[in-house]
C-alpha cells in the first residue's frame, strides 16, 4: 500500500524524533524512503553549496535511523520552493505517501512546520502522513511509535471520506486490530429546526457505520467501535481523540460540499493543527 514514501526533513530535532512514526508502516508494505530536504531558493541564494554540505551529515544520520527500521533509503536535497519541490518529487518518483512532521502544540512551531509542511499538505495529490511530536520543558518527545494499534476514522460519508476508508481497510489488512468509526451530527447543520429528528438521523447514520464495520471485520479487524456524537465536528473529533489512546487518525482532506480550489477543508485543517496523534490525510481525486 505504501511501498515508497517521501519524507520531508527539516533537519530539526522534531524531524528526527518523528521518524519513528514510519516504523509501523513497514508492516503495511513500506520498503523505500526518499529522505528529502528542501532549501528555499529565496533564502539560500549563493549559499546553496555550503548549506548542502552542512545538511548532508544530518541527513546521513536520519538515513541510518530509517535503515535500522528496514527501509531502503535515498537522499534528495532540493532547491526551489520547498512545498512545490516535495510535491513535484512525489509525482516524479510515483510515491504512495508523503510524510511531514509537526509538533502537537501548534502548526507554527518552526519554519518547516509553519510554512512548508502545511503547504505540502494543502497541495498534495498523494496521501499525507502528518507525524507528531510534542515538546515538554524544552525537550522533544515522540508520539507515534506504534502507529497501527487503534485507528479512528472520522467520516461524513462524502466521496472523499469513502476513499479515506479504503486506506483504513488496507491498514486493517496490514495488521491494525482496532478501529473506531466516528460520525458527528453537526450542530450547525441540524440546528434548532431539525433537532427533533436527531434520533432519526442517528439511526440512519448508525446503519451506514454498521456497514463500514462489517467491511472491517471481513478484512480482519477484531474490535470495531461506533461513535455518533452531536456538536461541532472539529471539537467532537478532538474530544474523542483526547479521551482515548488512539494511534492514528485517518480521514479525507475535504468534506461534503468542498470547493475544488480549496484543497484542505477547515475540519481537516484544525485536526491536523491540534490533534495529539499522527494524522493520515487522503486527498480527493482532482
């Protein structure tokens, strides 16, 4: 499923710590990693050669970490607009996944996280794994060593959500035993005029989730839960994730009624920013 992965590296401690997130993808068929460090042509100017020499030892250290996990690794040092270069390389190398990193505190912790990582996600045509770390008393801690223990899949039953669900199925086939299926009854959509029909909506959507559950059980899942909270979509997803030991969120990058020119939906945007666990975002077919 994820045979070839491109990993965007900023050479930071967060970048190195989050590499552990990829270990669990070995059992999902991941074999090759392209470790890419992109230098912004606007910032580098004539210093490219010198900066590349400084970057290479750090990239070699990260390469060794990935090789110890069993990956075949090649290094690419790119010059241009970093988000463009990473997505371009992903297309040219026909990778099955792009991996970027963030800390759990904020989308804007460093130049890579705040700028490049978000822009890569915004324009990606391939699924993107957002690897997570957190900082405690100035120290960086990894958060995703066992990525395939308990997946949560928020769905709004859109076409993009259905596409994301196929990845959940594949991860279950790869050995993830436990999945929670979540659909939020949107308070803003139902409002005061339709709230008396909430029980009816819950019944309809539970039937939909039960069908997804059956598909997962057929793929080998041993424990599948269904949750249908009522409220703000982003808030309810984050509340569920905060209260339970999930290892990965798998969701579509756009929801129902998305505008094609806006590649990252507001819910996905907020989940990526605030979730304390890794997020696998599956883009819609454009």
